[in-house]
C-alpha cells in the first residue's frame, strides 16, 4: 500500500507489536497450564489451549480491529488513515500468528 516506514510511523508499529506480543503470551501461558492437566502430552495441551484461549484472543483481536478500520475510512488526514490501516494489518498478522 506504499505506506512509508519512518520516524512518524514508529509509535504506531510499536503499539501494534506490543499488542501482538500480548496475544502470544496469552496462548503460551495457557499451554503451560494445560500440558500438566492432560498428563504431560504436549500436543493435546496445545490443542486444549488453542481451543480455549484462541476464542479469547480472536474476540479481543476482532474487537480492536473493528474499532480501528473505520478510522481508515473516516479520517480526512492521509497520515491518520495510513496509520490506521498499518495498525489493522499488524493486528491481523499478530492475531493469526498467535493462533498458527
């Protein structure tokens, strides 16, 4: 989309990265709790963690993305619109990466 990466877009990418890290921390913490509960089976623990925490991460991500997307269409400032789409792309990428 030809969005320039410069000093002005750095805070937006930092926010996107911080939120993305939170998604994976939720999943990893849940895996850590579920593996002992299923008798030490790592694969079964991961499946259980994704089936429970995955819904919470999906709900959080879609809520945040749904709040950011209108900013792209409603902003009269080009920079604000570009940063909204950049943040939305980052959140979608981190959301899908956390569940993959």
